[in-house]
C-alpha cells in the first residue's frame, strides 16, 4: 500500500475563530427526543426533573429508533469531512506492525501474546523454552467473524497442566470460563457462566471464581443492577451446578468478593470490597470443606490490603494502612487476632508504592515518581538490593513475577515515544537483557516528551506530560488533545499509542494531565479528588487547559478535551463549567447522571468514590457538578462528540443518551452535538482493532475539522 502523504499544518488557517472557507458542514436536524415533563424526583427537598428517563430502557423500540436516528445524523456529519478516509487509511498504516507482549513462563513453556498488525484480537502463543518454535495456543479471532469475542483472563493451574480462560462477548463485563489442557490444547467440557469481574484462581483440583445469579427473565443483562456476588469452587470435570459455594454475604448485597489459595495450599483468603477502594480480608486454614469458618485478617473498609505472597504461614501484604503512599508489611497468620502485628518489610517512602511482586528469593517493588515508573529489588526480609535501571521516563508493564524457584523474570517498558519492549532480568546479578523490541513503521524519534508542572485553582502543583514533534513552535496555533482521568486511585503513567502518532505527525500535541483523584501521589492525592472534593478534579483539568493557552502551546480554537468512563464525567463537567475553553470535547462512555448512576449494573460500587444522591449530605455536591444537571439552555457549547456503546454494561449508555438529548435541546449556537453509539461493543476492553481504527478516525476527523484544519 502506498503511504498516505500528509501536508502537516501548512493548510491550517490562521484565523483565531476558525477558517474562512466555502467548505462547510451542515448538521442534519437532530431526532426529536420525547420530553416527559411528569417524571421527577424529590431529593431531600429539591425536586429534579428527568424528562428523558425513557432513554434508560435499553430494550425499548423507542430508544432503539432514537439511537439509530442519532447515529445517522452523526455519520452524515462525519462523512462530509473531506479527509476522513485519508485519516482512516493513515491510521490503518500506523496500526499495521507486529505487536508482542512481555512473555511469561508456565512450566516448560513460554507464553506471549502477539498481533500481526491488524488482527482484531491478539493471539496467545506458546513455545517450549525461549527458543522453541512458537505455536498458537488460543486465537480469539476464531471465536467470532467480526472479532467481537475477546480473551479476558488466562490463568494456569499450579502444576502447570491446565489453563482456565475467560471470554467476553461484544465488550460486555459478563464472561464465560473454559478450560484447556496445556500440553495437548485439548478443550475440557468445563464451562462457567454469569461471571463478572473475576477470572479463575487455581487451587487443588480446580479453581475459585466469583459469579452473580443469572438475570431474572425479562431483565436486561446489560443494565439491571448486579447484587449478591458469591465465591464458588469448581472441580475440574464437574458441571457448574455442582460447584461448591465458598462464601456469600446475604446481609450486604452490594459487595464484591473474590477467593484465592496460597501457593502451598495451606490458606484460603476471601477479599471483600464495598466499591473501588477499601478492602476486607478473611482467611482460614484449608480443610476438606473449604466453606465456613473464616476469620477476619484485615477489617474493612477504611484501608486497602493486597496479599502479595504467602510462605511458611506468613503473608506479605501491600497496604495504605498507616501509609498513604503504601508500604509492604508481613503478618503471622497463626498469631492470635488481638496480638497480631504488622511488621514493616518495605516501609512507606516519598514515592507511591504502586505494586509489589515476588519471584525466586526476591521482592520487586514498583514505584511512581512524578507519574513515571521506578522498580527496586529487595530480599524477602525487606533488605534493599538495588534499583533496576530502566531505559528512561516511562512505565513498566507485565513481568517481575514468578515462582519461588525462578532465577530470572521478564518485564516490559514503554513510553509515549518508546514502543513496548521486553527484557529478561537476572535476579542474582541484576542484569537486564533485551528480549524483544517492537519495530514500528513510523519514526518515533521525531517526537519528544516534556513534563511540566502547573498550578491548579487552589495552588496545588499538577504534573502534565506533553508529547510533540521536535522543533514545535509555541505560537498558540498547535492543535492540542488534552486527556485525563482523575479518579478511583488510577494512575496514568506514560504509554504508547499508534493512534496518537497521527496527531503528532500533523504538528499537534498530546497532553496528559495527572490530576487529583488518581493515584500518582498516593492515597492523599486520591482523596483530594473524591467525594466532596471532586470539584478539585475539574479545577485541575480546567487549569491544565488555561496553562496550555497561557503558555501559547495552543488556543481555545485549537484545544480539545477527552476522557473515558470517569474521564467522561470529567469532560462532561468541564464542558458545562467552562464551555468557552475548547474547540471540541469528547466525553467517552461517561458517567454523566450523578443522581442515578448507582441504580444500574455495578454503579453502586462507585458510591465510595462519588457519594450517593440517596444521602442528604452527598446530594448537594453531586447536583452541583453532575454534567446532565448543569446544562443551561441557550449556552453556546463547544462542538461535542459523545461516544458510547450498546453493550456497555459498566457505564450504561443511558448516561450518554440522556446527556446528548439534553445538550442538543439546550444548544445555543450552531456547534454540532453528536452521539456516536458503537454496536457490539462495550466499555472498551476487548474492542476489535477494526472498530478501534474507525473510532479513532472519527475522533481525529471531528477534532481537526473543528480546530480549523481544512486539508491534510
């Protein structure tokens, strides 16, 4: 295929408010969304109308017809952008290179994922040793014609004989678990259904998993509230109906539970959570009867506890108990509860202890320093051995884990301008050896990474990564795509994306703001952006936009903001609070109705992060920033492309439907408000490459057009 020739931004018009051109795009009339003015709720004395509640019914013909009409308007608009097909062709070229994951060992085999370039799903390969011939172990592309069935998790029995793998269909969080024999690839008859947020955790003779009851007849599997998650044990070769119920809590239907055994099969742990932060850990010595008799190891839910390893009746646990930046402690599992003590193995430091693993006789600890990865090696007693030299500012992914007898581990490294690269690491002498380097078909050396710090509204210094072509001029004319997340203790370190290269090739800038609510600086950073402090998150993002404008990286007519899920909430709040700052906004699979989010699927689990409108103390601040409820009729909102998917059963598409209908009705100028609803897709995980390319095509086309670019 002949490469597409891009002309860069030489064709970008200089007018601050857009180009003077005869080429215009006329948005077709939006479909009429029926308003039911009788639907309202009384929240602690405040009456709130909800005229588009009928759009919450994802099974109704009326909703389906409205969505189809909205998609038609959106596609009509996008098809008029003259370089949309040119962008799609270039993105196809950018994605078309072999991608290979960090390998991992299973017995005598070495496993890794590989995508030849444009395969919809990556394929799991294995080989004997490191030098054997690679063979396909599992190819999810054979499970559907359109690539919408994806591998979710793959775990291996402790004797390395069996692999349990889960598959997700059309992007749903629901998965099914199947079992294969490793040496022969023979498929066993075992099949587990109605599993969500769980894979298989192996014990002797079978595995643990977490499941919900099957949805009642007539209820939507993709929007109905999920309650009463239970932990089961499945013995190989038996039907799911005979699985042993290990743990349930009938008094607390809105809790998550998972179960796992120690590697020596002496201890069984149950991890409980009321949401996305804070855990409780129960435990017991394993007997013939796995259920019942659990004691509390760590009481929930004020802190997070993660069991990293368990040897000789002692558990190593990563926790923020008494350590906002996390520490690694050990605990004697045989000690009496009243006198049990937590012994520091790796004390808290000034940097976030993001993860910890064990392999051989070593502990590996992953830190974040200003949102970039650092890795240190320790003895099992916590004695410092060395910091592992990484290639630069970036992030590690995969690896640094193994069995007690291992002498080496693998790890991956990537950055904004460094494609994923795998290394072998010798535990004894600390030597890293290149194992696999990704060869891309474009010049990553043409781009550079800068990290800046800017003040938020309250003076807090916020870090932000900027990626751009070398030689970029700060004259206010650069298109900038500003992205962030800001919640749930999730950190956004540097990462590699072929899609971003299209923007960078055009002289644009990718900006990633590490705002509060994330985990970049530990639990204090997280708590500064949750519950009643959530407005800090929006202030941080708005301040990022103002900084980029003030420092002449861009201007409001060239600046787009984007985010997904909780980041979709971020974009929704910022576009309603400061509509004057952006030329395009992209709320993706966003949480946009903050008064009713907890009534769908597992939305109740986010109440620990957001609060709940059912509580009088929480309602005022939720109502104050809820994107859906802060749209003001007659306001000129920026061009907006709202993205969601019909099988998103995490953040149900009703959020985007209601937000889109309300924003279209309120729009006070000619800027387009479009809704893009992907079919046979979910919240994002497992999305086929073909769908990803088309989605990115539409995002970049919409952004560049509304940033004034008329030719490429």
